C-alpha cells in the first residue's frame, strides 16, 4: 500500500487540520482533516503539483477549490495519528470527491503564522530582540531557494520599514528621553541566521542590546509595524490604519507591499524580546499585498511628512532654489519647487517659521534614501 510522510503542518487547530506530505518517490500531497462519520477523525488526501502546493501555502488558492480540482480523478481517505511520526497509508477512494460532502467551505485560505514560540526561545537565548522572516516566493515551489535580488530587496524594505517606524515612535517621546536614544543603531537589525529550512526563513537580531530589564526600544517600533499588518485581509480597515500613520512610515510599508506583489511572494514574520511572555506574529499573502497596493496607491501624499522649522534665515540661491535656515538643531537646507512661495524680502539673519513638506527619493539598486525639504510657506517670528 502506498504511504506518505508528513512534511509540514499548514494549519493547526487541536491537531494537524491541514498538512503537506511526500510519498516515497517525491510526489506532493495535501491532507485535510474531516469527521466522517461524526467523532471519527480522518484526512482527505490528494496529490498536488508543486506549483499548486506553493500557491496553497502562500494563501493564493482556496482550499476547497484546490481539493475539488485535484480530487476529480483520484483521492484518498485515511486515519492519521496526531503526532504524524509514522508513514500514513493511503486508502484510494472511488468516485468524485466533490460529491462526498467531505469538502471544507468555500473561502478558506491558508494564512500561516509561526506555529510555535521558537522566536521567543531565540530571543531569550541571545538576550536580544529577535525577528524571524519567512518568505514564500514562486521559486520555492519545487525546492528550497529564493532569488538573490528578491532576498536582498525584501530584507532592505523590512529594515527601511522598521527604521521609519522607529523614527515615528521616537517623535512621540519626550525631548529628554529622545536625547538618551541612539537613532543610528536603535532601529537597526543584523542577519544572524541567513537561511533555514522550510519556507525561506531568515533570523534577524537587534543591533542594540536591551536595557537592564530586558526591554528593547526597537519593540516600540515593531508594535507600530504590527498595527499596519493587523488588517491586511480587510483593505478598508487597513486603509484607515495606514492613514493614521501617513508619512515616511506609511510610504515604506507601501513599498514593501509593492515588492511582495511584484515578486508574487508571501511574507510572515514573528518577533520577541527577552522579557516578553510570547512572540508577536503577522503575515501577508502576495494576493493581499496586491490588493492593498491598489487601494493605498490611490491615497495622495501618503508618504510625505509635514515639517515645521524655526530659525534664522541664512541664504537663498535663486537659480537652484536652495535655501538655508539656522535652527537650534543646526543648519537645515531645503528647496523651493517651481511655482513655490517666494523668499523675496526675507532678511538674512531674520527669524522665521518655515512650513515644509519632506519627501524621500530612493536610489535604485542601493535603496539609499535622500530626504528633501520643500518649502510650503513662511512667517516671521
């Protein structure tokens, strides 16, 4: 009798409800728990091409539709031990699976989160905040691999998102407390495990050590990231949340979603700090990312931030539109757009309030950011 071996649990609820398996020659299968007759636990098992299994894992394929198509010609029904330690024998069934009443309801998509607290274990072992990323790109359908440019782009966009989340949270703190924090290393993450088995997983660790009670300032930023990913399946609610965080933080979130949509890659993450009781988990499928990109791209000025400066007017270059203001934090430079407010009549050394919009330009390939302040208006102080 043909048997299959458990490969990975895809959905767990009081037991392995959906799992992936292989046969002796490498064939791919998916097994779904059913109760038929009531009180008797068995699994429907169908064979799947690797590409379809990838789409199912990535949350891009309805589970019922997957079973209907795959079980039209051949399907199996078999009891499964909860620990899945032994090979599972397959009992071939006659007829069409669709007519049996064993199928799940329509609209069930896998949306996997980390099934255990390994992130918390790593965090405590390393005594650092730890973040684990797991990507599901198309090239992982048949073997454990990810394109180098996809790998680098996702890591870069995640770091950028965390950096802007850190800056957004930093502005809410008191001035005295802000002065105690290191903005250079505070939001930074280091890769400590480049790739591990299963979905393409990367383990990141906070560059900065936690304080004496095991708390990391980076956690404040990651809670903001969690808020954006909380409603990925509900575009209207997600839009409202992103609008609350409009600015460079929201803009970096949109760029990450755009990368996932363009690369047809699903992403999930978990993070924990040593003092936490548990890890935080969030995920987004490539289909969800694509829907959100279309919704968020319609919002004007989503990624710009308003900046107000007070200082002494230093210079203005009429040809380039470049101006300078000496503030308490030091010299600040910006530009005037074509058709922007005139600086004629301002006195060098005079004190003014400049209302500006800060925009970020990114260098292709490196992801480096260049901030530019554009003057919107000014008043004497």
